[in-house]
C-alpha cells in the first residue's frame, strides 16, 4: 500500500502542473483582462457626466500622439499610465516568468493579494469558506440520510409499487435543475407571489449576535432551509439508485442463499451480511460526494440566494478577471480533489481489507 500511495502522490505533481499550465495559457488569450477592466471603469467614470472632475481625469491621461494600444479601449490613454497598470498587475514580465513565479509562490501557499479587493487572497477564501462548508456538509449528510434507507428499501421491494413510484420521483427530481427549483422556492416561500416565510440573503440575520444559542441555531437553519431544499432534490438521486443497485447485486449472490438456508432471518441476512459488502461503494464515495457538493453544487444556489461563499466568489472573480483569486481557487480545489480521490481509495481498503491497490495500475 505504501508504494501505491507514493505513486499517487507523485502523480499529483504533473497533474496539478498540467491543470495550472493549461489554465494559465487560456487566460493569456482571454479578452477583457484586469488592465482592460481598469480602463473600462476609468472611462465609464469619466463619461458619466459628472462634471469637471471626470473631465480632468480623462484629460490628464490622454495621449496627444494617439498611439495605438494592444488593450481594448486604451486608444488615446497615456502609454505611461498603461505601463504602470501592467507593472501593477505583473504583466510587464514575460508569461513564462510570471507562470514560474506563480508556481513557486503557490508551492508556499502564497497567493498574493486580490487585484480589486484590499485583502489577501487566502484571507478572502477563508472568509467565504464557512458558507460553502455549510452547504456542502449539510447537503451531503441530508442526501445520504435519505438515499441509503430509501435505496435499501427499494432493493428489498424491487419491482413493487413502492419501487416504481419512488423511482419516478427520484428521476423527475434529478431531471429538474437545482437553480430552477430554487427560483420556484423563492417565488412560493420567499416573498415572491405567495408566502414570505424564509429569508433570501445570508446565513444569519442581522441581529444574530444578540440571539440566544437556541435561537441562533434556529436562525441558521431558517436561512439554510430553501438553499438546502433546492440542492437536495437532485443530490440524493444518484446515491439512491447506486444503493439500490449495489444491494440488488449482493442479494442475488450465493452467500445470501446460503445464509437464508441456515435459517437466518431476512433482517440478519440483510444487515449482517449484505450491508457491509453493498455499502462499500456508497460509503467510499462519501468524500467525493462532499467535495462535489462543496465546490460545484453551490455556484448557482449561492448566486440565487445571495450567499457569499466560494461559488459566488469564484464567479465574480472570473467576471472581474481577478486572476489571483481565480488561480488560487483553482489550485486549492484541484489539490483537494486529488487528495480526496486518494482518500476514497483508502476508504475502500478500510471498509474491505481484501481490496489491494498494489495489484493494479494507478
């Protein structure tokens, strides 16, 4: 097992390098970089009709010679001003040098500062993480608490009316996009056309610090009710069907027939013999399911319900071309994803020691 772990860890190095290299290359050709973002904001400020102040800003940076620029919208601006912007964002150096420096800094988890926020990238990520952790943790726990009992019952009653109509509900729920269901919940229960029962913004109320501990807990789940409901509808579908199929496969094996022949009750057969083998793939997938909900499942939900988490941060950073935040998110998420894949393999061996990854290729 030690050799397998070492191979997997060493394989992470070229993998993370390739992810960062491809992303960095794509960014070099993406229009609307941070320099252009500043230019657009500056010109918008100068053209707002704000009077003399705005005109002074524009005239002080106009280039009389009218030199052309490689930045969209920069024609007529002072080249020295453009050069200062390039130096500020590090674009005065060659791409390979910038990429090498970024990798060296990221190895030391030095992500620098945000281009457009007066805060370090690491502090910014840590500030937004509680929201995403709340969504990822609760959606994973709730979906497993629903999926596993439901999947077991569907396997035991395979082909029954219960199995048929629950499968229909699961498939329909999986087919409905989470963001569409979230909008429906907003209209129905968050001050839309019907009821105003739930809040639409944040994880806590403004007076949260003044509440007692029981009221703080209630307030917290009150704010999470609609986002979690929107996400759980499709989250439990895959795990439910996976649990059912896994149990069906085990129930049909010879050792189950032998256990029944020995006079064991159906409950003893199901939970004493079938459960451990059938749940192997389900439990081992828990780390991956949590990371999936944590990093990918909350983007649209955070936007719809104005939850200031990592999904919303990443979305806004891409729009603003805040590259330090974008690359730091990508680097951290990629590292966590790689380690979670390794953790899933270790979970397999912990649940079933018969599995030996040394005997297969990485």
